[in-house]
């Protein structure tokens, strides 16, 4: 993800509003001090801004910051409203502790290098903590091979081998072909013929389509994307960062519980 600050339409509108306020203030100043002409005052403002360009940079940075806060608040509201679809959809595999007090939702793609990079730390954190629900959302966005891998993974649920197959796919290197899927499936003890038959079921495609819709609602367009508690975290997350976010989610939940009691 790019770290560059880009003005959105909201920032541009806000900046225009600021310029309008400055112009209105200048007009009021001129009215109050008729000895200062509009042209003279305008030149003073212009000279000041040219001499202190950081003022505009500070304004733009503040507008950007306010936008980020507003977007985060809006997304948290969406996460809350979509909590059931995210955490209790009835079809996504739940790893870790099914009764855990913190839920992590991951949207991932088997061809995503960053997803593969995150996988070991994610699973280590879940295992060491012992009280985390990990909801795995198949989100194949990197082409037909990604979709093929997700089809196979979802189909493996029929044989109760999802986590083994998921782990093997995350650890695999190179392209994803049907031959590669057959080989991995056989290695983890799946009935390959049944897997291929189950991959063709409409229910498998429907799972992916539902995840696409959910991701679109949340503005998720890349992988990996994590939701921990009510926080959205795009991209790779280190083990230490994840532990900090999990701890904050627990504190937030405890505070909410105390306020309700």
C-alpha cells in the first residue's frame, strides 16, 4: 500500500471551504479597516502564504488526518453491522478456539505472497494465545488459479481436511494448477476424486461470491486483510503488532462489558 498522502474529493472540498473562509475573513477585515484596500490585503495574504507554505501543508495534513479518522469510524460501524456475516457466517472455517474471546477474520488469496508471509506468524499467535477464533475467508482476487485453489479448499470441508489442506496450500510455492492441487490433496489424505467432484458444486462458488460481496461492502480490495475485534488492518501484520491489537481488543471488550453492567 502506498504511504503517500492523496487528497480525496472531501479534502479538496474542505480546502475550498477554507479558502472561502479566508476570502470572507479578508472581506470582513477590509470592511472593518477601510484604509486597507482589498488589493493590498490580498497581496499581504499572498505574500504570507508564499513565505510560509508550510501553513497550507499543515492544513492539508490535518484534513487528511480527519478523513482517516472519519473513514476508520465509518468502517468500524460497518464491521459492527456486518458482525454476523464476518464472524458467524456458517460456512467459513474457524481455526483456533471456537469459543475464543477475540475473533480474527482474515481475507486471503492462496497466490498472495504477503498472505503466505503472514501465515506462520498468524498461526503461531493463534496457537500460543489459545483463546482466539480465526475465521478464514476465501477471497481469490489474483486470477483463475486463485479461484481454483479456493474451490479446492472450500470443497475440502466436506472431508474435514480444510486446515491441513489450507496449511499445505499456504506453504506451497509456484503456480496453482489442477495437477498441483491433486498432489497436495493426496499428500494431506484427501479423496482426490471426491474433492474434484465437490469443487464443481454451486455451493462452493456461492461461498466465494458471498465473500466478494462482503469485502466490497467493507472496501477491501487487497490481501491479506484482517479484522481483529472491530479494527481493520490491511496488509502484513507482524506477530508483535497482532498481539498488541488483540490485547487492545480484549481491553475494549472488557470496558464495554463493564459499561453495560
